C-alpha cells in the first residue's frame, strides 16, 4: 500500500509543475515526444546527482532495481540508458538553465534576511569563474589549449546565503572579464572582483550604475595621488589614498577618482593593494570586504566535491551543459529544503542524508530531525560545509 511520497518526490515537489512546463514549452522540449518526457529526463538526472551515479549504465541499473517505485517518481516504465543518452544529447539545455535560474532566485528569497559576516546592509556579490575539465579526446569541441578541453562556470555569488544571483557556462577560452557586459549592475550593491576582472571601461560602467566594486590593483597601475588619509598602522593598514588614473587611455576609460588602500596581511606576510570606487567606506572594511571574495572559491570547490560535475554522462556540448544546469537545480532544491524545514544542518549534511533516503517515505522534516545532526562546532572542518 502506498502511504506517502518518496523523499526524492518530496524534494522535486518544490518545483511547481507550471514552472517546469513553461521552461519546456519555451524551447519545445516535449515536441513530438511520446515516451520519455523532459520531466522524466530531469528525474533521472536529479537522482544521479543526489546518489552520485558513475554513468548511464549505473543510473539504469539502480533505477530499474526499484520497478515498483518508478511510477510514483513520474517514470512510466523502465529506464534505458540509450533513451536517457539521446535526451541529454537532443533536449535543449536551456530548459534546465531557465529552471535553475528560477530555483536559485526562489532560494535567494528565502535567505534574503540572513546576516552577512561583515556589518553591511547592502547586497554583496563575489564574482569569479572556475574551469571544469573535460577530456580532450572525448570533447574536442571544448578545446582550451593543445592538451586540454574545458568549459568555464561563471558565478555571481550572493554572500547573503551562498546562492548565485547569476550563472553562465561558456567555453573556457572566453575571458572572464567579458561576463561583466552581461550582468545587470544593482545600484548600491558591492561587487568583489579579482584582478582578472580589471577593465576600467567596464568598472566605470559599475560606477555609472551607482554600484560599488572592490578589487585588487595590478602592479603596473599608473596613477597620481590626489589626497592621503590617516590610517591606524596597528590594524594592518599602510595607506589610504584618493587617486586618478594617468595616461590618455586610463583617463578616458575611468575619468572618476578612485580609492587605493594598502594593507599588510601579517599572517600571510604580504602587502595587498585594493581599489574601490567607494570613497567613504572605512579603509579596514575595504580589506575585510575583499577577504569575503574567497567565499566564491569555496562555492566552486563545494560544487566539484559534492555534485556530479567532474565526470559526465554525455560528450556533446548539449549533454555537458544539461548535466551542469541540472546539478545547479539540485543545489538550489537542497538549499530551499534546508530553509523550508528550518534545519541547522549544512548543505553537505542534508545532501548526504538525501542520498541514502531517496526511496524512503519519511517526511523530509522528520528525516532531518531523526538524523541527530552535529552542531557546527563539532562538524569536521574538512567538509566544506555551506550555510553554517
């Protein structure tokens, strides 16, 4: 007798059917499809992400070992790896890209009131990109250099919740700084950028949008000093200057004044120079803000360690992108569930519990209550736990 939904079905219930169907209809995903719909494809791929399946044969064997449960997951019959492979090759990856963006926005709304690690009321975003290696022999379409092929995952991470406000997947050859052209700059928000994003014409676009940026200065920066401010050397600060760029190109690309803050990191024993367009922010807060940019590096590391995005079930561009976007859908769903059930567990812990209970019928809120999860203080520091 069926007395409840499986945990996997409960997780996928956070996707509204109309939300999914709008994404499918936008790209005609189910056009002339009679047996294996986009939803069935998504269920199989989400199952593979949650349970860390090694390949299509693995997905087929594991799902077909539970034939009585497949119908209740929305699967009409046995899963065949050839059918799933064809779906990954042919169904437009943008279906799952749009779904992921919608789920990430939904999750960000749940974490909007979470505190930042620094005292700021404005939104703070950390921008970066991470290369995802592919086999050159298997994926020659993604050739990066003579020995490697890769795609690049770009993320604009909202530090109030560890959730990307924007994501893009591009060929690895594309320069990271070009992504700034596609972003909608939010007035009043802070953007934390590494030196790979220094392009003063693009940084001036952030200034014109009345947003703020903090980045590290390059060693060959040419400028003249307009003013210097007093700093407390005991805090690690060494200088706080208002500058203007010199040279015809610098003045043309960024005609406004900039702020240059130099800070000595005693632990790393090195001097760091920051640039920002916020002329009134406390200088020590500038250094503390840039330190938070490291959170986006941890985000990429977490994805690569805990989701299936380093080995792929298909070799084509469409199959690779489909798998990456569905992995982000699963990430967003786990974040949504964590907030909805009011769990204090990290995403890592929730993901591990879900992975071994996908065919259990325990209500999700009871599932985490029964797990007797450890507190943050007793969790292993090597787990890269998010949302702690």
